[in-house]
């Protein structure tokens, strides 16, 4: 293996690595020796040497699955490249002369080009056989060998992962003859028709391999180990590879909403047995796309900053990480991001405020980039059943056209963009309309004392009645709660009295006291038993 000191990995669906002077083709239905010679050899005169080299007895009817040795010196060999399908963040290309340039989508990379990604960046490459390689952040990959056979649809590629990690979906169409190799200082992976991830760790002294589909052979000097799809291991320089472990299953994503309207959402995953952490990748929707966000978390509490992403459709890939750092199977959630334009700051009513005005004026700040607003008012905190929706307002304030009944309410506002699209709704801000104090009537006077009357309340409401001998209500002589719209005070002694009353809503929240009323009670010697001030002198004091 020359300079490679590590382990050898090859897919079990194929034989071990062939000599560098030839490649292997697996016969497909419809193949015969002559059409294969025409497709892959330099000349038709090589059909007979191919027949003799491979011991073919029936060149017209070769059984599918037959493996043919194809010498390179007889083959049509062309220089091929890998096309950049997607690039995110800062990614640099360095050619064999050492020239550096930024990577751009659509660019074709050739043998000996090196790709370097900055932390938080990524690059997606596609090869001629539809193989895709995703290079994650803080990585370095060199394309050491890029050859095509025949018309270039059979690819023989070899790459050196010097730093960081990669994810690969290799030869998805199972194209016969294609070979895909990635090696690190501690391991070599040779893959045909396999999905796998490989990561350089410990400054290149260890390689972590996770096979998601297919089969890989781990070859040591004294033994060969099959690594099947669904398993992973760690290979270290100078040591046997770790025992294969089953990849963690995909985590449940019920906590991840399909519509995300918070620029920095937080959600808590259901615990995954064996997981010591999680990896979260966000990318454009597709089978295999470069992530724009790639984060790791130490527990199920996921808080992710999406504020840099434009509104649109995305896919979120989340997988568990076990105690060895081996990453499990992906769970994928398709999400829609709607975080622009941001909702305005809601000024009034403030959160948890309470007042007895049944027609409050709602006010909010004016954000940048908005052309209008959507206003919603509801009685429930989820705002599933709004009682008032105003879909297009041009002003930063609104007053309901009718009175609001006493009780709790929630309101929110969203901003409309220039096309009338609503951005995310603001947070449901709670407030309360307090019940008004009941309207009182002049008290009735009889031989037994005073009877106070006020208007009945709504079903479930109560009243708080107070009678005192001072306007500050520090000397209270009557203090009660009642459901009745009346109260009798028996034969009070001569004095000046002060009365007030308020309504208590059915959920126990009391409104403000009404206006304080005063009444003067005189002795019997003055006017029989006591004298109530004439109705014209009934005082209403606003304290």
C-alpha cells in the first residue's frame, strides 16, 4: 500500500482491489464480448485478447455477473472531473501549481485539485456515474486520480481526505466497473454502490467510518472484516480497528415543526437510547444536498440559529452520536421557513396588562421593509379561534369597533411584505379587560336601615361591597362578596359613611372599584330615626 500505513476498506459486493494495470467490469444483461470491446477498448482487435485473458467460453452469451479483467493499456481512458453542484460558505480550490481561487457552483475539478472548506462551510461534488461527495466544514480533500473508461460513464476515482469529514453516496445506479476510493492517513475506503461517511480524527491518526448502505471490507494483514450497512467502526494507525457497532437508529422528530417562524427556534427531541449527542444539518430540499447549517449538540435541547437563511423550503437531517462519536442513521424532516418580514414590536396593551376600557387601542412599532400588517385577537392562548382578524392594515394602531367582554385576551401582529405576504406572527401577548363596576342606585331607607342596590352582573360574576367611615377605607365596617345585586345595612349609627363596589369576574379576577359614594346618617332626635341626605345632595366622590 506504499505510503499508506492504515487499513484497507473495500466493498464486499466486489472482489478485493485489482492491480493498478487493470480494472474490473461486471457483465450486465445484454452484454457480449463484441459490444463491450467496442464500448471500452481502444480497438475491436482486442476482443480476442479479452476472450483469452478471461477464459470466456461463450462470448455471445456471457452470464450476467461475470467479472471481466480489463487491462488499462487496451482501454479507452479519458480525463474526467467532478462537478461542483453546491457550495456554501467559504470554500477554496487549490490546483497542482498552488494557485488558489474561490469555489463556484458548476465548476469542474480535475485530478490533483484540492478543496478546502472553512468551518461552517460545505461543498457538494458529483462525478460522472452520479456519485456524490459532500465535504463538510473545516476539511481538506485532494482529488488524486480521476479517470473515465469508455465514454467516461465508468469512473475510477481516488481521493485523499487530509482533514475533516465527508459523506458519500457512491454509484447509485450500480454502474459496473466504477470505483471510488477515499483514503486518510489511517484508513482507505474503496467503495462501489455504497453510502458511507468517513471522518479524520486525532490529527489523522484515527478514521471513523459509518456505512449507511452496502458493505465494506476491512482488510488487515491477518484477517478480513466485513462492515455491513448499518454499522460503524474506528480505525487507528498501528492498531486493529474497533469492534463494529450498530449505528444508532434515526431519532424521532415529532418535536420539529413543519412550519418554522422563529429565527432561532428551540425544540427538545425525544431521548434516543445510546445517544450522547446529536448532529443537525439544514440544507435545501433534495436527496443529497450541501448543508448550510451543520451543528452538534450535547443533549436533546436543540437551539438553532436560522436567521441567516432566506425564507423557503428546507430539509433538516438529525442523527444521534454514540459514546464513541460514531454517528447514526439520519432522520429527515421537511420544513418551511417563514421568518421575514419580522413581526413588529407590540407596544400596547402590554403583556399581562389589565384595564376596564372595553375598546382598547392596540399599538405597535413600525418595522423596516413592511407594507402593512395583519392583526389577530383571540380568547385562547394558542389563538386557534381568533374572534377578530384584520388581514390588511396600513396603520400601526387599531381600535375594535365593538366593546370587548370582560376576560382574558391575546393579540398579535404580523408584517406584510411588498407582495402582501405575511411574515411570522408575533408572540400572542396576553391582556385582560376588567369588568366594570356596576351602576348603583340610591339606597332605600326604611325602619330597618339602608338597602343598597346595583345592576345585576353577568352569569358567574360576583360583587365586592365595602362600607367605611372614612374616604380612604381604612375604617371598614362592612366588607363582603356577594352574588346578589343588593346589600342591607341594619340601623347604622349617626355618621358619614362611604360606600364602594366592584365586579369580580367568574375566574376570580376583580375589576376596579367604582366611584366612592357618601351618605350621612343623622340621629333620631333630628328627623325621627335617621335622616338620609336628600337625593339631590347624594355625593359622588372620585377618590
